[in-house]
C-alpha cells in the first residue's frame, strides 16, 4: 500500500462552479514533494485543505478538519478509464492522494493510516459529487453516474501532522470494530437514506454535520429505519 502521487490544486476561474468569485481548486496536479499535511481547522475559518499549497475555494461544502485530505484509489481510476474510454491521470478527480493497494470502498470510518514516517490520518467520510466535479470532468450526467457506481473515495482528517512524498508507504495502524465502511456511508447519505441510522456506529469518527443529519432522520423516522 503506497502513495502513487501527491496532488495539489491552484485556484482557477471556471464557469461551472457556484463558489465565490467562480474559483475552484479541483484541477489538481502531481507534485514531487515533500508536502506538509496538517489539520486545517474549520471549513469557514481554517486553511481549507490540509496540504500546504493546495487550494480549496468553496469553503461552504469542502475542506476543514474532516475533509483535510481526499484520497482516491488508482485501481478505481483504472476502472473508470475503461468505462469512459479516456485517460484519467492522478489528481483529475480532485484527489490529494492517489493511492495503490488500498481498498477505499471497504475502509471503515475511524480507520487510521500512517503515511510515510510520521503522518497519521483517520478515515472520516466519503466524497459526495457536485456540479463542479461534473464540470471538471466534462461528462454528461456525471454526478448520477458517479453516485450510482458508489466508488467515492475517502476524506481523511489529520491525527498527527507530517510530510509526505510520492512513493511513501501506507500502513493501516488501527481498525474499529464497527462495519461502517466508506461505501455504506456514501450510500446512506446519497441513494439509500434508510441506512443512515447504521452510520451512528462510527461514533466520533463521523463529522458533527453528518451526526446532525442522522439525528434529524432518526427523529423523523425512528432508529430502526435502517434495520435489515
């Protein structure tokens, strides 16, 4: 398990985003490293991205401590390459880390990774596709297609800051006992809302905003709504 590339984005003006000033940092490119990674603080008031030199332009929906790093697997990019019939270089999906050997879909919220020698990250949630992602991809119906495939990649928060470079190893150093995977969380918050109560098993690994959405759902429909 390793990092194939570390990807950073610059603020760029486009016509397919609702962000302030029409800027987006989704178009990320590989850099040689090392890149320092730290907890960026809150979405609105913090640094945005956890990676030094990386732009997050729409702080309403992106960035902050629970979205400090976005990782996407090279294996899933390869699957999309075959389906779309086009080359998908690392960073095109807006991911900071393009990984190899890590099944991000079955990663559990609360999984902890050591990346390189000193960076420790924790899996926090899945990426929800947006209009900006569709515009950057230039694929009609991309949001629906990406959602249907449920290979969303993982957002991670920083537990111990550190620096990383391409080729650094990834080691899973902790796995929680629950079964709330990135893919289950994604399905619950997109297409299968009856699964929402199940996500509570992730505990504090799930960001407060997500906890509040689940609380409102349970208040309306009951805690047994997601029973199988």
